[in-house]
C-alpha cells in the first residue's frame, strides 16, 4: 500500500485595500493603511527600489498601520509601494504617488507695483495669487518661474502653488504701493510747508515725506501734511512716497516746495520795519547787487531757480563762465559745497558699519541709501556704502557706490543680485600710483569665483586703449538662477582728475547708454570709482546731460549736480571735473565731434571698435 502524502499550501496574501497619504512636509511623507491579517508582514518600497525597502511589523492592538519616510527632497514626486507578505509570498503592490511640499519663502521674488515674479524650485503645476478682497489670478508656470501681472498696487497677495491635487506651499507678498504726485501750498505765513498729495489707485496706508533730510509720516486719509519750522520765501526739496504696511513705493516723487513769500508783520511796528528795510535796501543791497553782477559778468546764481541753457546760448554761457580765470565756474562750484550736507547718515556711522566705509567722510544719506535684504529688520547687515541717484527718467536710475573693500565684495555682488542690475560702470583702476583704489571683485581668469552665495564667471573680455568690456555670468547657489551682467571699465581716468580728452569719455558713455536703453530692463545701473563720488558723479551727470541735450535741446549742469548732491555727498568732487562736464557739452555740440546721432541710428557700426562691440553684444 502506497504511503499517502499531504501537501500544505500557503495562500498568497491579498493586496491591501487602500493606502492614504496622511502627512506631507518638505522632507517627509507619512502613509497609513488597514491591517488585513495579524500574521502578515508589510514591506514598503520607494520608486520601486528594493534598496530602500522598509519593513513594518504590526502589533496585535493596532488596526491601522502607518510609516513615515524621511530625508526626502522638497518638491519631488515619489511612488510608494505597500506589499503584504506571508510565508515569503508577496501580494500585488499597492502603489500610491505623492509629492513633497515646497518652501515658497526661499524663492527669489521680485516685486513691482503691478507684478510678482518668482523663481521657486520644486514641482508645481499651477499658481494662484489671491488678494485680500478674495479676487484671484491664476497662471500656469514656466518651469520654476512664476509671473503674475496686472495686479493692484500695494495689495497683499497670498501666492499658492499646487501640483495636481496637492497643495505645495503658500507665501504672503505685499507688492509695491503706487507712486504719489504732490504739490505745496502756502500756509502759516511761510513758516510751515503744506504738502498736498493726490489720490491714486492702489492700497497704501501711510505717506512718508522727506524735507531737508528729515522724515515725516501721515495717514493716507489725511491727504495733506503741514510741517512747521521753515522760513518764508524759501524753496525746499521735498520727496514723498507711499507705504503699504512696511513696503515703500519704488521711487519717491521729488519736487520743489516754495514757502509763502508775502510775510505777515503784525502790530504797529509794520511801518517802522518797512521803512528800515527800504533804507537798508537802497543803501546796501542795490549797490552790492550792481557790483557783483558787473564783477561776475552775469554768472551770479539764484537760490535754486536754475534755468536751462539752450543749445544756441550754451557757447556764450560757457565763455562767460570761463572769463577771469574761470571765475564763473568757481562761483557756481562754491555754491554747491554745502548742498545736502545737513542730512542724516546714522546707519553709516554705526560702529559695526564704519569698517565697511572706504573713506570716513563719504557716507550715504539715510533716506536714499541702498539697503540689502535682511530677514531681521533689527540687523545691521542691510548696510552698504551705496546711494540711489536720479537720472533723466526717474529718481533711481543709478546706484553710486564706492569701490568694494576686501570685506565688502560679497555685499557688492549681493546688491547687484538683489537690485537685478545687469550693467556695472567702473571708472577707476584697482591700483593707481601704487595705491589700492578698489578691490578686484571679479575672477582673475575663467575660473568661477564664489562671493557669498553668488558664483561669478567671466564669459568674455575685450580690451581697448581707454576701456575694457567684460561680460559676467552670475549664478545664485540658493536658486540656481543665472543672469548676465555687463561690465564697462573705463581705464583712462586719473583720480581727482579728468580724462585726456572729452571724446573718449563721450564715446564710452555712448556705449553704456546703448546697453541701458536696449538691455537695462528698468533696473538701476551701478556706477563706482574709488569713493563713488568724483568720477562716478561726472559720468552719471554726463549721461543725463547728453540725454537732456538730445531730447530738449538744452542743459542745466548746475541744477543736475545740485540734485545729485542731495542724494550723495561730493558728487562731481572737484572743480576741474565740473569744468570738464561743460567742456564735454561744448565738444558734443561740434558737428565733427558729435557721434551721438550715429550711435543711436546705426547699432551695427558704433565707433571705430565696432567688431569688439559686436562680440560684447
């Protein structure tokens, strides 16, 4: 009789009925599922990788099992597999796909008064900006780029990113409030200024007014502000900007404010005082004015009532200033010496910031200094010796700054990145007459150099007799975003002096202007020498004055240098530089020297070095 054999077969375990994603973070995912059989084991895979298999052993008391995967990458999609096992037999995997979250706040965000542009790393398929009133703007991103346009100035938007059904992150951003327009009206017999601003569309909570370097704040609904402590019959420079919370409008509206010239003299002394003033005027003031007018040949300067000089009148104006050994130039330049000097420079004088200044007497004013981004407003790491400077079209067309020190090179590139600068004008050499004037802040060769979080690489370099043109690639290690920055280095200009001829500087300026108008994209152009005032002020003034000449047929050199000195001390540092500006305007009026029209008409032939310029483009 044959022996009977009994074979025992273990059933293949069934697949779990569901797997839920119960928690997601930047670097972790938590899964839960129902325990089917107490004798079964459970194995987990990531993206089908057995090397990352996780074993889960259940206890008798739990009916739902869970497991957390950690050390994952933010904004990354993963496929997780849950497998049941019994007696080394595996069930069909239950696969679930999900994605880790993104940190919106770490993105590079650029705000205007009508748009939000950001670069965010990680997976997302849709972006929404929701205003405080509930209105929404949806966009489909391009890669890692998010761009919302047509937004309401000063509004706070909650930017939300999603990927499929998964909410990835949210970030609250207040865009720049609208630019204001204001004017002055007479009040308090001229001993106060009354500033009235217009209502404009947008969200703004406060108004900030700057007069003679002092800031005053008013609520939006007040619509005007009276500031005491002034003198009648005077003209003061006023800057007004809007605030939405702590966010300030992109640029201040700057305008002259004249106090009441009529004066009010009360009481019975009116007649006596008027008689005394009349006698004084006849005996002293009139003879003094006559003598001074005759002596200076009409070059006397009114209190800021500067008048533009037309093209037809400029040669005569120039020769009048040149008479008596440049007596007229000297009088005008002396008039500029005290301009702006009463304004505060508290940030520059903080003990922790003093080592960041190349010179102890060239310090940015508080109201127009460039501030570096810092996450903590109480920190002083926002300081750099740099000032916003006005241009022909707006009040922040340029940034004038000192040549970087060894300790401030990273701050310099940080400013370039945060201000989205794509053009740097350098009007000094690193070493002059054996003295270091500026730390070399770019790589010595093609090897990339890391400055803080920014990696800088030289893409090209073209040397000419009076200047060198370079192109840098700047990459953020935080976001991997890359930008191109052009470097215009004028090498033929001695410190405290002037170039050998006006022609080379006018041509160099034309090269810079060509770049600004075609590739500037509205960002400020950074200009520096050693201190950031003398040669820096001269090239900025030349650029603006030649635009005035081309578009208005007139220039006002004194007025624009005055404006620059309200933003940064010592701009156009020497009298010889001031005279040189006039010489540049004179020479640009000569037909044989005027290359400006040809410069703008024919972009394929710019000066004699067209080949090098084409390569640089």
